[in-house]
C-alpha cells in the first residue's frame, strides 16, 4: 500500500484546511475560477476531476464482466443496494431531517438544496475509491473489477433518470440537459477514454497498464487534493459563517453510511458470501462517487449553492467514516484468513 492510501485522511484533511484558508485569504481568485464555466459546468473542477478519475477508469477490466456468472450473489447485493435502496433512503433521510427535524434551524430554500445535494450523493455509487477500499480489506481484486465494471455500465443509463425522479419528487426543478451533460462528461467520456487507453496499452505488453497507472498515480493524488482544495475554497465563507450547518448536513449523511453498511453486511452474511467478496461488496454499496455528485451539484445549482455544500460535506465525512468501516471489516475477518 502506498503513502497515499496509508495517510488518506491526512491528505484530505490538509486539503480541506488549505481550501478554507485560501478561500478566506483570496476570495476573488476563487470567484474568478468559479466564473470559468460552460453550460453550468466549471472547467477547472472538470479538469481536476478528470485527472483524478482517469487512472481509475484505466484499471477497469471490461473483459471481466463475463465472469459475473461465477459468483453472482455479491454482485447482485451491490447492485440492489446501489440502485434499489440507497438513493431512496438518502432522499427519505434528507426529507426527514431538513423538512421536519431540522426545519426550525434551516430556511425552506436551503433545506431543498441540502436535500438535493444528499440525493446526488445517494444516486452516485462509488467508482474511483472502490479500489482503495477493496485493497484495504484484502478483497478479491478481480471480483471488485467485475463489480465496478457492471456498476458503471448501469450508472451510464440510470444515474440521470433516478436523480431527476428523486429531485423532482422533492420539488426541485431539474434541468435535464445539464444533468445528462454532466453524466456524459463525468461518466461516459472518462469510461470511454479509460477503455481506449487500456486497449492500446494491452497491445504493447502484459504489464503496460500497471506501469502506466503507476506513473499516473501522483497526478491522480494531485487531482483529488486540488479538487478538495477548490471545493472547500468555494464554500469557505459559508463553512466559517455557518459551521452548525455543516454539522446538520453531516448527521443524516453519517447515519446513511453506517445504516447502508450494516444492512449490506447482514445481507452478505445471509447470502453466505466469502469474506473477500462480502467486504468490498458492502463498502462499494456504502461509499459514494462524490466526484460526480459534486460536479453535478455545481452544474445544476451553482458553486455556492446548498446542494454543492451538501456534496462537499459528503467528501468531509466519507473518508473517516469509510476508514472506520474498513477497520470493522478487517476486525471481522474469519480466523485463519490472511
């Protein structure tokens, strides 16, 4: 495991601190960056997200999809959680907390935007960080590739319709054109680029893919930290002025994460999945593709919106929460397994 994976929480924490500090120190610079957009898509954020997720997409072995039939239960669990449970429970928690429990402390417009951000997180199942979580729990690497590959294929066609449906039922106007554009920009095109690159590299040698990804890894790390710095820089004044709002948003997000994990873990035990399949299956279903959620929130509602803030809080809580779940999975490893 590399330096990045071992100290992931530290790097993200430093990125958050740097973003808030720079946002307060040079707000004009962040405003100028925020203005660089086309069709409500911020170009600088788009570049950093591409830099971050492109190496992950190259690692996806689309030929592995044919192996699904050998161990279908783990894949079915992941897909059921990601597409039949998680988006709807996230929307329900958002409505419960921000239209009812937290209503005295949040104005209705902000509440709707926070709910929208939570929904976008719930509809964006994890892709980029899946490989990290699987490695940390010593998961079956080949099976993880299958899960990611199939999940991404479904996300290409399911993300926009489910997000639009849930945003619509929570009384948020949905600009379909922007939502579809964001899906194409942050899912379809990176996947296509990753597939083309992988195909070209495999024609050179058997180890060309691993070598190329290793060379790109520092750039991927830089893309993640730069994205975090930008996102928290855009929201710096709000974070400092309303720290209580961050806590309010974090409550349902943390409950959702732990709730989905324990539901998935119970189902994995019921299905009698082997530990190296159950661990990644539960973590994939629990974590979020926050890069996509943040990008779509910015595209739909703006850089300084409550929806964008909610997705950024998702970044804030996800890493430490997921690392705690990784520790649980490792602690529950059956005796005798490596």
